[in-house]
């Protein structure tokens, strides 16, 4: 299937492929899934410490024989490694599992810190144990990692506007990217405009919205990819609702992270990189429901997205 192979630019000058491949969930299926994705033509692979998929991503890449320089690899710092002394060792551990000397993008997964230690979800009496480490201090340690060249770019994920504004004020390296939940049912126009004004690239996770069964709040609503307007627009281009949801993001200059372990769907998603006419993008503006599906505030002991659309 034809695809546009859209490349976008980070504020570091580096190129990021708009079509990425997500590796959250289904840990044991990821080596095969990433192998299929690389075969299909994906060059941007997204992983994270918490996913437990770094070894699978590394193994698939090694097996593929694709030169490292042709790939864009993102990983993320987990909440138990926010203390400034833990950031560099955490990055080194990720690089070891990936079998790489560097990642193209290193993100702080959440602004909230958990208790230090090897336990990814440290709990006491059933509650997650948090830590007082300030995300600004965590980010300053990430800036040092950036200077070593082990992370070619740094950024964040799941921050609110106020958290982003404070980060910019109190640190020296403007984040290259912010990875957030973003899809046609959660469009966050003003937040996106703010990123553009600061030169911060936006990466969309969960680009299919409530397609993911893990999101309880999405079960009472029709699936985004079945949305009649989305499918009507897609039909004009010979594309599915899912492919059109991906194109919606790419046409705004974002990278998108569809994920699947089914080879045919992996290939179909890759064909979601195509040009949408302005009128069709306008039509899709109308389906915004301000519907946020991922908010672990109660579990993580932190009030996420306090000033953003879709906060319940």
C-alpha cells in the first residue's frame, strides 16, 4: 500500500518519521511485532522501561540488519528513577537492553515520581509509594544525559500546560517532544498550538482513542475508528477509519504511534500516512468529544492533566 513516508523535524534539527510503531502491552509478542513493523517499512519505534519491551525491540532490530542510523528509537524514564542520581543509570540500563549506544529520544514518562528502588510499582498497603523528587530536577539530570550523546534528544510525556510552562522556565533545554494522548476525539487545539509556538514536537499515543480495551472509560462510547464522519472522509481516499485517524495527526505535523501484533494490521496502519485536504481536516474538527481515556491520577497519587481538555 502506498504511504507518504512523511518526515518531521525536531528542534534539535533531527528528523523524526511521522509514522511510529508503539510497543506498549503484549510484551511477549513484541519481538515478532517489531520484526513485522520493520519489514513493513516503519523506521520509528517507541518503547519504554515500564513496558518491558526494550529487549524485544533491540532483538528485532538486530535481526533485521537495518543500520541503526536509519532508525529512530524512543524510550522513556520510569517513575521509580526520577531521583537525579538514578536518571543516568536508568538510561544506561535501557540502552543495555536495547543493545544500543544511544536513543534518538529519551522521555520522562510522567511528571510524577515513585519511591526509589528496583520496584517499578512500589506499594505499601496496596497504595503506590510516591517520592518528593521534583520533575524539574529529574529533567535537569536528563539534560546531562543529553550532553553525553546517549540521548540525541530529550522530552516529556503526559504533562499539563502548567507543568510544561514551569519546566520551560526552570530548565535550559527546550523539550524536543511531548508525547500525549491525542486523537480526533481528544483534539486539544489550544494545547497543540502552545507546543507549536514553543517549537516542541507532539507525538500522539493511543491515536485510535478507545480502541484499547484497557480504557474502561471508553467502553460506554462507540469506537473512534467506527466514527461515521471519520469513515466518510476516509472513503474518499480509499482508506479506513483507523488509517484516517492516523492521517489526521500526521497532517498536523505530529508523529503517531499505532500498535498492533497482527501483521496485516501493522501493514494497514503504515498506509495511514497520506495527505488530507483542508476541507476534510475541517470536517474532522467537528468530531472532537474532549474524551480522555488514559488518566491514572488515582493510582499514581498525582493530579494529571489538571488544566487540559477531557479532565474529569
